[in-house]
C-alpha cells in the first residue's frame, strides 16, 4: 500500500519573465517501509517535488496533477486541514540544518513545538517524547536544554531528523540531508537514517544529486532530468547497469576506488542543464547525449520498459518502439 | 584486482617544485570580553603541527582529510596567505620570501583555485575583467613573441574550456552556470602561466555531473603544460581519479603519504582505512564507521593523536599486540615502510595491517 502517490505532477513557477515549468509530468510511488531515491542535477526539479508534496512552494505557483499522501488529496486540502497533515502525515528534513533552527530557542522546545501544535500530548509528555527522540537519533537527553549554537553540524542534522520524527509521520522527505556535512559525519547521519527507517518502517523520499549516497540507502531510484523522470528501477540495477545515457554519466561521476577504468580519467557530462524556459525538442537530453541518434531531436521519449522492473525514457530502451536510424 | 600492480617507482617523480618542511600554524585562541577581564585565556588551535610535503614537477598530489585536519591551512600557507609559526616553504629550492615583491613573483608561479566559484568571483566585474586582473597585477610579459592582454585572456579562457572566448568577455558571473564559473576561476589562474596550481576542494561545490569535466580540465593542464597540482579534498574517490600521490592528514599532521594506488588500495594507517570506509559504495555493506565528532585542534591528545578514535585501540587489538602504551603515550613521526610510502602508526613496526 503506497504512502505517497504522485500522478502527472506539473509545477510551474510564476516569474516576471513568464512561467517556468520546473516539473513537467511526474509519477511517483513510495510504499510503506520503502526508500525511494530521487536524483538529478541542480535545476532538474527534484526539490520542487519535495516542496509540492507538503505544499511549501510560493503561493502563486501553478500546480496540477494529483498528490496523495497517506490518503489525503494534498492539492485539494483546505489550509486548516493542510496544517494538520504537515508533520503528522509527512515531514521534511532540509539541507541546511544550521539555518532551519531558531537560534534563540532551546532544542527541546523546538522538538516539542510540532507535538504541542498538533495537540498530540500535553507539555510534560511532549518533553518526555522529545527526550526519547533525542536518544533515537543518538544524542543524550540532556541536550534538550542546549541552544543550536552549542551543537556541531552533524548534531544539528540529527536534531532535524528528531524533529521530523516528532509526530510519527508516515513519510519523511529528506532533501539533500547530508550534503553540507563532513565525510565522516555524513556517513554517520546516513547510517542513522537507514537504521531509523528500517526500525520504524518509515517511507522515505531521499533527494540528492549524489548518486553514490542513494545506492547506499535507497531501494528504488528515480533519475530526473529537465523536470521529468528519465529512468526508474531498483537502486543497484540503475546504478550498476544504467539504461539511460544520462544515468550513465551521473554514475560515472562516482568512481569506485580500485577500479582502474577511472584511474587518471575523470569523466563527466559536457554542457549545462537546459534552461527550463527553453527545453530542447524531442528528448531534452539529446544535446548532451553521448549516444544521440538522428531520431532523438524529434521523438519525445516516454518511460519505456528497459528490463525487469526498469523504465527508461530513451530510444535505446529495449521497450521503445522501432525508430528509423536507431539500433539497439 | 587480478592484473599485476606496477611497482611504484620513486625515481619517476619529477624534480621538487614546492617543498614544505616542518610547517606549523597556530591560531590564537579567543575568549569573550568578560572572561578576558577575569584573566582567562583561550587555548590556541594547532591547525598545522609539523607538516612536510613535497610537490614534484608535473605531479598531482591530493591532500585529504576531514574538516579541521589542517589541509586547507596547509594550502593557504603554501600560497603565502598566512605566516607560519615555524617551518619553511621552498619554491624550486628558494625559501619563500615574505616581502610584497617576493610574494608577488612567487604568486605568478603558484596560483590558487578556491572551492566556491560564486564567492571567488566579483559579481560586478565582467569575465574579461576578472581574468585580466592577474595580468594587470603581474604585468603582461614582454619578449619576442609578446602577446596583448586580450590575446592572453582569450588563450586562458579557451584553455579553461570556455570557447569561443569572445562570447564570455562581457558576461557577468551570475550569467554562467556553476561549472562555467569554476572554469573562469581556473582561467584567472592560468592567465599568468603558473607552474603550480593549488586547488582547494575545486569541485565540491559543483554538481556531480560537471565535476568530472573540471577534473579532466585539471588533468589536461598537467599533461599539456607540466603544471604541478596540489588538490585539497575530503573525497578519496576524487583522489583515486586524479592524484599520483595522496597525503592523508589528521589533526594537523600527515599520517600517511604515498602513491595513490598504494595508499587507497592498501592503506596502512587505521585513519586512512576509516576514511576509505565512508566512501559510498554500492551494496550498503556494513562497514564500521568512525564515531564521534571531527577532532578539536585546541585539544590535541597525547601519544598518537588518532588514538581516542582508533578502532585498533578500541577493539583491544593494540593492547593484545603490546603497543597500547605507546599509542596513548608516545608521539610518533612518519616512517618509510616502502619506497615513497610513509606511515605514522605503531602497527607498521610489527608488520601488522590496520
């Protein structure tokens, strides 16, 4: 049974320079106890999806499609109902933990706030709950009386995770939760997220540009490019045998130590991500693609079958219709 | 890996270009105003505490470690951006001059590439102005095949992969993507034709997809122009792709240095091994992750400075091997265990693996 179901999501930001389509038709599904990794370059629309799920986008933004979170039709909710759903059905862990906390409020009060707002318990129980949450994220209870500046970056990110867990949500959206952290601390936070997700049976939508991190935590991967999902499948399979040339380029950015193919040969993707207001015709990736065919500028690929439980929006996918000038 | 490893050949290394010996940098501890009135003193941070490294001609040396290990401070000292408390830095055998003129001549040879290209570029200058700035400070070189400022700027931009260069002259940094901005930073370094580039986390602020391109650019400079590159990074995967040699730092000291193939595939220091354990790899295999916070350079432990976090000490193995007393009580220096491969760990004396 899916906790989160996104159908044909389209998000268009309204700017003085006209509409900017950041998400152009995305379907997603996250089941209970499952970790879905969403990866792509900056500007591909992955954080916009995170914002849309909890309706955190600017008021004028045009959102169409359907988002169902824990049985709630998010896009149709009244403001009052929406407040009730945030934190209890779904919560979010942001990238900059340092900036997401109130610097003049004690940690304990900040963790208790959502519990009290949602009337889940009285002050005393809320404080006990906050203490339990701290222990769950690996910090001693006495830290409840600390101010954010007394904590290190990794500890603050742990507090953010504790806050996200406060109202026992069904889904946690983690938007680049480890990007600003040091290597060793990043590994610790990932380990913590994985343990909590497993122990509490949480559904987790994990968003990052770092594909190698996702392989460590995610069950399934969805790769985004220019506002659309271009490949989807089991995490290991997508990382090790990418079907879409874009995924191949992303995966090559994370060399395995000891692999002689990478030694002395850094490889990357040429060119820049497309401007959302001028998305190339046909397959939006074709100007940067290493396996471009004459058909690519005119054929708009759909998510075709590319193996067992695999989808890829590429004319090279095994399930793609036969096209002139394309060999597989 | 089944194919035979080529023997690391020390004689292969070029002539030393930058030699750092016994470098020490302390940052003065600070206390609040009232604590100061009470006579309390802040404790000094020993950011770099006796580092010796050599960068050879045409070599890529990676300086790796966690935040606070002193890798950036070492790079800044090499650039002459701060005055060390002890130690010498020599460029082609000559000690680094501390005079304005001396430093200017040195910086023509040794250029720096910073981590965050957005912060490193003046938002109100055009790309042309930014790249030409180095030439305006150091002067356009004369001689028989002298070039104009514009020719040199165009050449630097195209060497940095911004082609055609004329297209970028009048743009401002905000009009470029992150990868292009970092290329502008590199063009600004290349314009004075340096022999050494010190790059401090040159790709960690960039999207994963463009990192490879920037690294490939640095590799091309090394091949084409024999530029030596010191690359400061926390990412050992990056070191594997670009570096000839790797030096791993912990709390202000180099704890292991050697050929990249050796250090990264057969680490001899428990800390190097711990750093390798956190390089994400497929499979989510349970590898021990070092717990605790990055160490504090104001409180350097006695003995081997890694011992409070060392898994060999924590597991009791150090005690069984009879080295525990030395681990927690006796400071130790780097020792050569193979040609060009130095390690500072009591395990190596026993021929033990970490």
